[in-house]
C-alpha cells in the first residue's frame, strides 16, 4: 500500500479542501447535531475516496473511528468502490461485510447507508441466508432498519423478491421517515420486477405505509 492510501492521508486531503461555507450547508442536513463536519463538497469527498480506493480495510476502519462526517463518508465510499470492482473474491466481500457489521453504529446517517449498503451487504448476501437483515429490520435504531431494507435493493436487482417483500412487511409501519423512504424505494423496485406482487402488497399493507412511501411505490404502477 502506498503512503497515500491511509486514513491519515485521506483526512489530510479533506482538511485541505475544507470550506466554512460548505461546513454550514452540510451542518443543516445532519440528522445528528453532534456529528463533526469538516466542510467538504460531496464531489470532492468522492474524489478523495477514489484516490484512496485501494486502502486496506484496517485503514478504512481507522476512518470509521473519525468523528467527522466526511471522513466516515470516505470510508463508506471506499467500501462501495471496492465492492463495485470486477472479480472481487467472496472472501474479500465477506471481510467488507464483517467490517460493516462489526462497526454498524458508525454507519449511522442515511447517506452512509445509501452509499454502500446495497453492494457491500446486499451483494455479499445474494447467495447466502439473510437472517442478519431480518435481525436488523427488528432493531430499535432506525439506521439499522434502514440498512436492512437498503441492502435489499441489490437482492431485488437480482430479481429475488421473497426476502425483500418480507422485510417490507416488517417495516411497513415503521414510524421514522428515514426508514419509510427506503421501504418505498424497495417496493417501487419490486414493482418494476413483478407488478402483481407490488399490487398485492399495497392492497394488504398500503395503509400502513407513510404517504411518501406509498407515492414512491406507486410510481412503478404509473400512478
């Protein structure tokens, strides 16, 4: 690993790109007011992650220890870039999955989850039991439940609908907007694969969904 592929070099690159005006903008959309913000545009954060895309998992974990939002977004993005690469071995996918599960409480904003959970978790579980997703869907913390349904996006992409629909059933009445939004997305994508199964779900559980989730799901039906 070159000297540039470290948590320290990624943090230094973020600090060099800090902008007070950007910090104020990012701060407004944080769901956790206690999270530290450096103030780096998302395009720049992703470019720094690309420059560190061969970072070892040990260095990714060091970034996850960082209190700054952008540092942890680099960590999530490096995992996503790695998971997207061609020819990733199952053992390497397992290592990324296990890192996420071990440090799941550091992936506690909606955009960390959306950035990487489909490929890091969902792709790994394509040919494996999904018990962990059902366990996450029952956890009290909203970000764990959002992780479960977001990981299912990649399973839906593979046209495997039984487990994603079961998770939508578990989460249909979730009280949090940040869970409901991705339940709606999952249902929309299910409907694009199998319209009849979406229609059946909406007839049975549609009233339990938030209005936002129902609207999102129904776009697959042209409604």
